[in-house]
């Protein structure tokens, strides 16, 4: 059984093989059985079946990490 890699819109994925323009980084635009990605260097928009994409992913950087943000709510007393 294949494990599904959790992806979210705006995640940055690094592929094992580079795009013809030379970049290996892509941003996720749409998620489903097909995943739509856009090249970070040239802007080419590509729709790839999830199975094929997951086989070629080297690493995933979440959207929050890519933007340098931390979306976690602090635990403690709520502001009154």
C-alpha cells in the first residue's frame, strides 16, 4: 500500500528531476487526484497525476515555512 504524501496549496515541492528550465522547485496550485503545480523559475503550469508526482518528489516545504510564518496559536490564557 502506498502512503499518500500530505500536500497543501502553496507548498513548495522539490522534484528529483529538474524542469527543462533548470529549476527543481514547484509551487502547488491545486490538489486532488491530479495535482497542479507551477515552476518557480519560468512559471510553467503543469497538471500531473498524484501517483506520478509523489514518485518524483524529493522534499516538501510547507507554505507556512516557505513564507517564514508560524500559524500555530500560542497555548495559554486568551487575551481578554
